[in-house]
């Protein structure tokens, strides 16, 4: 008889939780302010989970989910305080909450039980966040299974918390990071940044804890992220000059979805991964990217945003960037370079000097041997070009066996200045370029 009465009391108290949830869903103003904010986040999360195939119908408040829905993530809160705890349970949330409440009367020693011991069951509320009743979601039995899912009380803006990270949250966080470092979510790397990450970029607006949590959430969500979202998040890490292992973790999963990348994100991916990954470690990935280039060649035109300035991009600029990044990844393809030459020539008049020099070296690295192309590009190089532009153009011409004396004759001062400020590797390359020309003594005479 006592057992029957005890069960009836539990059922009544759990039903009271269900009725409170039902009334709150019908009139959200009955919820505390922090639960109303949590309710909006939970709605977005359920839509994402349903899109991935995890049915959320069991959380319909009309179906008494606190009594019937199993394998759920839910929140416990006291209607008097702005605190709450996230938990996950194999049993219905209302029944699990009642068990925890009874346990708090006998045990102490963790934040959740201490929190429940200071309140009354009639003041508690339970809000189901999402159903994880799907295969592939592991649940392990054991005395500490509830506490593995416990988080610290959250007392700040829930919209900025990454504990419920999904594709939308990760992308929004990436946009925030790109805005803070001054890149903008549409910004592409300028030609002078193509050689590698800028040492001037530092992240002073985000803590190390943020980057630790952000990278862990990103790695955990990689299997459910689209390849476009993956590249967008990597772009944020690269712009902030942060390497927490995200590039190595993302590369194997991206290889099989490269065909879904659009033109801009393909070039961004080539730029980031050719800079961040070790040489010759992901050749299958870069080969897949190279094979995808002809599919997006038609889209290589348009404009890009640099701060508040609109920078017009032409096909030649995109082609030069693509070939350059592939060559830096040691993935060269003579047929691909020849395939892209015609479209490159259509708009190469719009290139600046650095892009012209880069294009010469990129085509040369891919083994392209059309000397008329190199001659036409270098003929447009201005006499006041930068030393780096001249260096790349001269290096490319030397690789295909063209004479560089005509190129250097009117730019000798620029060459000398670049040699003075260059590193040892660049100086050695200049020596090879000028080894049998009349310009060698003029450039290196004072250094011998």
C-alpha cells in the first residue's frame, strides 16, 4: 500500500511539471526571462537535429514529454533564480529530475545536488531541449552517468555560449571573429598575403579559453558540417593566426566533399590549407581540389570586399591565385594550367604588378611552356613595380628558359634594392637567375 501511494505521489509531481511546461508553451510569458531565451535557442537546435534525421516529435508539449520522451537533453531551473543546469538522461526528464531531487536529500558534494537541496520541488521547472533518441548516440550506464553531462550554472547571455554548438552557431562565431580581426566574412586574401600567414595578425579580443572551446566544438561537429561551413570556420582561425590542430582534423573529411565548394571558398581553402598543412601530407586532398577547378572556372569573376572598399576581381586574378596556391602545395598540373590560359588572357590586362609577377611564377611552376604567354604578361609589368613583383616575374621566366635581361634593364635599381633586403634563399635564387647575364656584376658587385 505504501509503495502504491509513493508511486502515485511521484506521478502527481511529475504531472505538475508537465502541466507547467504545457502552460508555458501556450503562454511563453509565464516562463522566466532566461528560459524564454533558452526556448528560442532550443527551437533552433531542434530544427537542426530534425534536418539531420533525429526525430523531435516526442518533445511536443501536448504529448507530455517529461513523462514519456526518453533519451533527451533537458534543463533544470528554479523559477526564483536565473540559474539552470543542462543534463542528459535515458529516462524521461520529469522522472529523472524527481530522482535527482530525492538524491539531493541524502547526498552532497556536487553543484547540482547542492542546488537542488536548497529548493523545493514545487519551485523547480524542467525544459526539454532536444531529443537524442537515435542510433549512434552513445549512452553508458553507471553511477556517474548523470554528472558527465552536468555543466556549471550559466549566468550570462545564452546566445554566446558554445555548449550547444551547431553549424549555425559555429558559422556565426566565425563571422564575429572575422569582423574582429578586420577581415570581414567576404574578404579574400590580398596577393601580398599569398606567401603565408601574416605575422602582424594577432588576436587580442578573444581569450585562450575561447579558442580552446571553439576548436574543440568545431572538431566535434566536423562530421555534421558542410564543406562550405568547414572552410568558413577555418578561414576565421587562419585570419586570427590560430593553429589548434583544426586544419589537420578538417583535411581528411573535406577530401570527399570538395565538389560542393563554390569558387570563392575553393580558393580560400587552397590558400589556407597550402599555408597551414605540412608539405606532401595531404596530396590526395589537393589533387581533389585541382580536379574540381574546371568545374568552377566559369565563375571566376566578380568582386570582393576589403573593409569598406570594393575590390574588382577578374578571372585572371582568380586563376593566378588558384595556380599559385596549388604550386605551394606541391600539386602541379600542366594540363590544368594550359586549360586555364585562354580565360586568363581575356582579363589579364586588369591585373596589378604583383598579380602579374605571381601569375608568371605560378604558370612556370606548373610546367606551362607557352613562352608567348610569359612575354605578354611581363610586357605589362610597370617600370615602377615592387621588388617582389619583379622577383617573381624574373624567377618564372628563368624557370621556362627565357632571358631576363630585357625585363631587368629598366628595373635594375628595383632589383638591387630587393636583393639588399631579401633573405638568403631569395638572394641565392637571384644569383641563379642572373648567373650568366650582364646584370650579375651590377647587382652583386658590391656584395662579392
